[in-house]
C-alpha cells in the first residue's frame, strides 16, 4: 500500500495533481488540489485503490480528510470517487457535524447525496465520527444549509452553490459572513 507520496507538482488539474515522483508522472485524485504552483514540492497522505483496470491514488494534504474519506468508504455502496465527490462539495468539519447529527437535509442539499444515501451514511457513521472544536453543536451545518438555500434562491445552480460553499475559509463563521464570502467567490 502506498500511504504517502512526496513530489514536485507537474500540473494541477481540476480533480487532482500530477506529481513527479522519482521521474514518474503520477496522477493523484484530490478533493481540493493544493494551493501550490507547478514545481512546488508537496507531501500527500494517500489511499491506494486497486481496480480491475488499474491502480488509482487519492491524495489528502490533511490527514483528517483521509480519515473521513476512509470512513465514507466503509459504507456499502460508497466507492472512492463518491467519497471524494462528497469531500469536494462541502467542508470536512461541516460534513462531520452533519453525519454525527444525522442531518440528512444538509447531506442531501449541500453534499448532493440522495436521501437514501444520506440516511445510510448517517446511520452507519454517526457513532464513529467524533466532532470537536469549532461548531461542535451542529450549527455549522445548519448555517451552511441556510447559505446554500439562499444561493439557490439567488439563481445559483445547486452545483455552483456547493462549489461556492466549499471555497469559504473555515475560519469564517455565521450565516451572513459565510454568505458574503460565498458571494464574493463568484460562481466559479
């Protein structure tokens, strides 16, 4: 198993990066590619998936993202691409809060899951996720759900609203502040 890679960024793509690792150009799928330029060296924690048609690497700059990713994979019916897609659509802390509190509204609206999938993830993972620190009372997911609804009411597509929410820095709190940050990011 490949648990970690370090290499120079050859190219940043929308769904990952190509790293120069020992002369090999290795593509690593990522929810949020690192904020680094081509040529910068990065270290990523990885999850290696061996499939019938090849080997895929999923990379994470933050070890906590990898932990949530592997927890999502433990739910039957959730594969690596689905788990990565969930992490792409919402901040990890808000996802953890929504899963821990079984907030299916957040998981369906913001994370884009079907109601059945959201319920299944909530039931199977709610007791496995420990939410600590910022917004542990679940208000973060309620705030983001409200911001999401407001963005959609303002004409954003659901996809644009999810992307705008994912781009909001985690230190910004409160509905108004998070909405303002989402609007300032534009529609991408």
